[in-house]
C-alpha cells in the first residue's frame, strides 16, 4: 500500500471556523484509491448536510463538500469527485480544463463513510481506479485535493492542497499537486 498525508490550505483569509483539514490518500491493492479528509475546528459553526441516501447529486460544492481531482501525469483529461458528508457523491470527467461533464460509468459510484464529533469531521471515500477509462496502470497519478466548508452564516471557505490564481480554482492543472504511483498488475 502506498500512502501520502497532506494538509489542505485555506484560500485567502482564514475565518477561524475550521482550524485545519488533513487528508490521507492511499493506493490499495485491487486498484482502489482511499481518501480520508479530517476537518477540525468549531463544527457548531459549520453547516454539515444532513444524512441522505447514498447516491449521485449535483451542485454538492455549494455546501460543505470534499473533492478529489485525478489525472494521469502528462494527460489533460481528468476526473472530479465530490463527496458530501450527507453520503451523496458526484463524478465528472473532463477532456481538458473544465471541458466535460457528469461521468456516468460504473466507476462513478463512491463508497463514503462519515464520522463526526464536536470538533472533528472525518470523511472516508473509495474510488475504484480500474473502473475509470482514462486511468492506466503503471502510471504516475496526479491528485488535487480540496474542500468547501459552509459556515452557519452561509459563507463558504475554500481549501486545497495548492491554490493558484486570484480566485479558488480546483480545476487548474497546477492544483494537481500530489503525486502517487499506480502499480501495474504484476507489482
């Protein structure tokens, strides 16, 4: 198993509601990518979507949501996954920068688990890499990790492994800052 642990950075000013967001990404035998997000702070001041039936939903990024962007190194196509604490998810495939739409393949579904305490919100998600047509074995995977946090007053804060530009843009190629090798079948 390969694993990387990183800290997401807040875009612009820090509102003090969330103190930090840590993420851990692991490649697990069987072509699974597991992603854990752990947000700590004053969760009483965060709007967390209520538990819902697991399934596809759009516009999850308008509320508290965790996101992962995946592409093979030196490839312009990429996937975007949105994971809501409600258990809902969304998947998108892009041919190039913001050029795409919903991904409806069998690999779109994500397994999501959520744990919450007074000061910590943990979300675990599993992505099945072998179900994503643009993914290749024995490749260097470039990953962008991000989060949108909705405060109880309705303001949104944006967190990412790497921010580029004057506004939050999780799709920017430079935001895919984490590298993880995807082994071949015989490795």
